[in-house]
C-alpha cells in the first residue's frame, strides 16, 4: 500500500480497509455504540500512525485519577475498620455496661432470669473488660447488694479510659447517710422518701436557736452512717429536728463540759460527768448525755454528761481510787471503749459497756467474732490483771502510754486447745494429746491523738501489711478507731504448745511464766478502709415518745405504700398497745426485746415513786421514796422478761394468765466481790446473806386481770398486817408490782405503780 501524500485526505473506509480482516470482523460484531468513532482529543495525534504515543500519554493522564480513587477507597475501608474496631472497644476506651443487658445473662438462685442486677455482677462484667473497679455502698430502698448506678458522674454507655477505676455503687439497704446531722430537715426529704421504709420526723429541744436554727437535724436513728436493722424495717428511720423549747437542750453537744455542768447544777439538777472517746475537736466538750440531749427534765432530775476524751486520758479512764490500798490504781478493764465501731464498708463491731460500783466498769464478751464461747462471765481485758488486779506488768500497750491500747478476751491469756477441745485453765491442766494455741479475737483501740507512728516504728504491725496500708487512703487519726486482728490475713493461726511456759505468739503476755511474748505482727495495718471508726451517738432517745415535727414531705411514698411523713409508724407487732394484745402476745414481744407494748411511766398513787420503761426495756426510777434498780446504778437498769428456764432467772413463777415477771440483768448479782448469778448460787455457804445483792424484780399485770393470784408470792402473815384495810389494785389499769427476794407485801391500790396515761 502506498503512503498518502502530505495534505491528502483519506477516503472514507480507507482506514478500515487497511486493518486485518479479523480485526474488522471483531469490530463489526460490537454494538453500534461501541464502534462509533470518537472525535480526536485536541492536541493529540488522530492518525493511525500516532496511536502508540497517544496511548502512553492517556495512561499518564489517568494515573492521578486512579490514585485518587484508590486513596478514597482506602479511606472508606479505613473508616469502616476504625468504626468496627472502636465499636468492639479495641481502642477509644471501654463502655460501661447497661445493667438491663446484664439481667438477661444473670440467673437467680432458682435458675431464672434475675429481676435486678447485683453490684457484684456489674463488677464482674467490668473486670472482664479489663477495667479496675471499686465498690461504694450507699443507702437506698433497693435490696442490699443491688447495683444502683456508677459513681463519679458516669452513666451506663459512657466510655472510660483503660486505666480508669470505675466506682460501682452497691445498695446497703435503707439507712441514714453520713453527714445527715447538721443539715436542714427539708433538704433530706427526697433522700429518705426513697429508702422504702417509714420515716418519722421528731422534735428535739434546743435552747439557742441563733446558734442552732430550728429545722436543723440534731440526731437520727439509726445513727448516721448506719443501716436500718432487719428487725426494725417496719419502724424505719427517725430524724430528730431542732425545735425551740426548755429542758436539756440538744445544743449542749459541743459545748465545754464544765460550763454545761455548772449551768445545769445552777438549775437544780444533779450532774455526773462520764468520759467517752470523741473526735479531736470534741475533747473536753459534751458529746452526749443521759437523758439524751433534747429531752425534757423535771426539777431535781439526775443528768449524766458525756465528756469527750482522747489518747492523753486513757490511763486515767482505767484508774480509780482503791478502797483496798487507799491509792489511785489502774485496772485492766474499763468500759471506756464501749460503743459501736464501723468500717466504711458497713461492717460494725459493738462493744457493750458495763459500769461497776468499784472502778470504771468492763466490756462483757461472751462470744467472739471467731465463734469462741467465753461463757457468761467472759470479758475483755487490756492488761494482765488475774493475779495482779492493778496492771502491774508493762508488756501491754496500756502501760506504755502511747494512747492506743489492746482489748482481748480475758481467757485468751491462759487457754489453749487439746486435741481440738478448748481448755480454760492452762496452768492447772495437762494435755496428753496435741496441744496448741489458737489465734483468738484481738482488738487495737486507737483514740484520737494516739502515737500511731511509734507503734509503726516499733514493729507492732506486720511489715507487709504496713507497706500495703501506706499505699491506701490514710486513716483519719482525728477520729477514734478500732482495728480487728483478722485471722483470714494470716497463713498460720495456731502454734504448738509443749507446756504452760510455752510462749503464746497471739497474746502479749504469758501469765504462767510471767514473761512478755513475741507476738505476731498485727494485721491489718491502719488505713481508712481497715479502720472501724467510733459511731457518734449523743444519747439513747425514746424516739416513739417524742412529738412529731412538722416537716413538708410532699406526697412521696415508700415501696410499701406508706408515706414518709412525720406520723409515728410502728411495726405491726409493736403498733398494738397492751390493750389490743393478749398477755401471751405481750410476753412474746417482750421476749424479743421489744418493750413497746408496756413502755411508759408507772407511778404510785401518791407519786412518791415512779418507774419509766422505754421500748428497749431500760427502766429509770424517780420520786422521793426510792427503789434501788441496780447495784451499779440505783436509778437505772435494763429489764428482760423472765422465761423461768435457768436456775437464777426468775424467782416466783408468776402464773401465765396473771402477769409477766421482769428482772434486771444477771450481772447485777453481787456475792461479796464476785459478780453474776452463778457466782452467788455456786458459792455454797461461803457468803453471808447480807453480802448478796440481787437484780431488780417486778411483775407487770395488764388491765383486766385480777391480782389475787399475786398475793401468794412469798408473803407472810406479818406482811398481811401491814396492808390491812387497803383496797385491792384497780384492775382497769395496767400496773407494776415491785417484788423483793422474800416476804413480799401483797399488792394494794397504794403500793402498785399504775400506768400514767
């Protein structure tokens, strides 16, 4: 084929004619649109002879577009990957689970889907995500252990960083939050309305409303920071609200004890001051009283003021003037540590104090937290006072004057276990089998101002436990606290015993060898989480007898459907008065420790003697005649309903259809210097009759019951003559007849104490 001349124009079809036949046939098979000849792109060769160069240029011009498309695709894919990996929490933190989603995964005890989610289940879900957690117990109307939300302002669905510690809020059941006292009552209404129990707002008297405005919360029951006891759910929560009035003003708390004492004495009251541990700011101040601050007083009433003390006053609190030696001596026991001590997690230890005629009293301890039975006369001691009642040995902290002191079961200084059986007297008994010491309950009491740093430097605490505690939130040393030696923290809680002189590593002193023991280090060491802080309590109020405070509570109700207003809602069992209950029902209620059915003031017709009984069975005497209720405190004791099931419990077997015998505690027995009923009855003839003192005894007779059957209670014809001509008691009223150990005067209208309506 010839080459076209320059400037010549190819004829139509010439190009096609020059192509190979196969190519032409292939092209003709394409659709018309595909075979359409595109116009040449300006600036590019259009003749067949330039097609190679044109293809290379086109590819170069398309490269940026292709790269852009590829980049866009990668961005899209990357976005999808990022979204999916974020959603799967591979980055960007972890999301807090929705409790509703957990409910479908959690089963209750019956294997059914849980209706509520427990805090422990939320904690487990968070830990599965790799998050650290901390449980915070809060009071609420939800059942104890229920999850009630997250802390620190976060909510379900929020994402938190991998290093975040998530606060899981766990319900502790209904209770009184810390910091309630001192607030305005109106500010806590919504909080208490959601507790699910009745709430009662009660008047508590204050005398200076400038310093303590009316409407301020002065006290609560339970105490702030405490949960409502399971057996008091129907009674609920009591809130004492400041109300201007006369009497023993609640605003005495926090004032200088000497000033308050002088003021009350100038008004004609008989004042006694007792020491109690307090926060640093209340040392030397009034921390409470009996009657409780805010109570009404009658002219000439007795008032006990509680003075706050700290570490510097501990040794004096254990000391008294000995009538035997004529000197001021320090005992091994004191009731100074009495009270309720609680950890932040809600675990509490209550030590019940007991006063005494001689000395500062004691802390009874019949059964340990570890289950050890110490018997009816078990008690805590702070130094070796078996052979030497005046703390002559300095192996105990009490003698070292660091403020802090130990309390341990009296028996633990000598007892041991032989083939698994506890032996009470280590010095006089022998063991042919396996003899060993056991770690027993042990407490460290730390008043405000104690030399805690000295204990730490002296190696009192286990080294590893101390290192752990130093990494935690530090204990508040301005508050008195208690540490419990926890056997669960020790790998070994027993030690071999070859004889009475073998040192016991779990107590500080060997009574049999009269030597100091090398004790195991104390665990746990002090930290805010380990400390049982002393619960502030200004006094024991008879809450149900206080007048209602007028607080606008709105219409919020509880889960039981009862409104949380100021009305006095009592438990179903206690809501009945004695008029509405059978004698057997009253006896059963009193047997449970609830004296509400018979609580009130009982007086002789001439008011020469009155007896007030509160709902917990605490009895107080007043009047001019006088009746000793206890060898410890003639004007006060705590009663219990007699069951006639022990040798020393009850004297008269009062007929069940007539009345209920009430007595003071068995510890009110005194046989010379011995204490307790078994000591008296087990002493044979070694004590003369005049040396034996007995608890108060009386019988309660409800309205409508004849007292004729009471006339036969150890009476004599001599006593009959003393009441000759006197009328029988008025059976339309409930009354109390005080009883003596023998030779009782029959009940008459003049010698019984009627309930004062």
